C-alpha cells in the first residue's frame, strides 16, 4: 500500500490491538494468475517477537487449492474510517487550496500459511475463536453445547491454518499532514458527524494511542 512516513505505524502493540479488535481479515491471494480475496475471522498469537494468525476455512473454499502449504498470504485488517470534507479546514476559507480526503486505520500482514487437518487441532482452533467472541456476551454459547456428533461432522468440513507472520505494518491516516488548526477543525467536524466519527476524531487527536 502507499505509505507516506507520517502515516506509517510499526509498533507491534498498536498493530495487534487493531487486529484483536477487528479480527475479520481480508486474505488476498492469486488464483490462476488473478487476484482473489476471502473474508476470514482470525486470532493473533504472539510468541516472543514472532506473531502468527490462527483460523479455519471450509474444505470447499478454493483457497485450499490455490494456496499450497508454505504459500504466501497478505491479510488486510481495517478498523476506523471516515470521509473528511475541506469544509472542516479553516485553511479552506483562507486560500481554498484544499481537497477532500479519507482518514482511516489499516494493518497489512504478510506471512506463510500452514494447513492443519487433525481433529484435535481443529477443535482447539474452533474452541479458541468461539470462546474469545462469546466471553463478553450475557448468555455464553460453548462448542460443547452442541451435540458431539454434530461437532464432529462440522470439524470434518473445515481445515485449520496458522500464518507465520513475516511482515506487519500499519497505516494510521489521521490528518497528521495538516496544520494544527486544520486538525482541530477535523476533530470538530468528525465529532459533529457522530457514530464512528467519534472514534476517528480521537484518532486525529492522537494517531498512535
């Protein structure tokens, strides 16, 4: 991705925070020479200074056929984003030399994929993902709540994976390239828009919280 230095983030703590809070990855690969993409929920795991993504896909997913063991994956994660109008910049009233833009937060992860088909590994991957997303709900569902024979049939229909991360970088574009008064105008405009704009207004205030 196009990555001017003022928007670049390399801090693993900030990058993994985005992944943890927005775990639906966009896996970008190639199939028969053409780009293709899959939306896959993942977990991120740290082992010392190394990271890996964990998840599973359906056996019917063509990803299994066109990405071999050890093949390369690009996983894209996106969290906050919002349109920015030139009307929010005080500088617009001064000289008019402003154009619209978009503020956003994204993380790109590259790595090599390893496929897992043994039953115990699959059960561990599914249980881990489920427990993470069920833990904050008022009524918690567990894998063990489903009939055992049904779970076995479901495990037989998936393949697990880990992606050993080889590179990870973020782009936190939050008006860092604008003058202080224009950044203040963006914060006010975003706050007035509400909803997700409130969160990205905080990002404009501090691009690397």
